[in-house]
C-alpha cells in the first residue's frame, strides 16, 4: 500500500515538473507562478512559498528548483 502511494506521488511530481518546465520555458511565466518565482528568488523555503501563494509544496519546490537551475546557468 505504501509503495503505491509513493509511486503515485512520484508520478504527480513528475507531471508537475513537466507542467512547470513547460510554463517556464514559454515566452512568459504563468501568472499563477509569478509570485512564487519572486519568493523563490528571495530565498524563501518551499513551505513558505506554498503557503503564501496557495500552491502545493511540490509546486513550490519545483519553482525553487527551476529558479536555482536558472541562476546556475546564468553564472556559467
């Protein structure tokens, strides 16, 4: 039973990641994530971003990940 729950969560996170990457790679960022991106760039943790923006912690973690990845690419 736990394994199925974990597998379902992994699938959900994978789907969210794909959706977020698609949104971020477009011409503009989805307005739904604009505020989350601002908070991520300011260094807020995922829980705080999720609470303030009304998104899931998984979405907030993805926003942070994409922000950090983007910052790493700019430094290169």
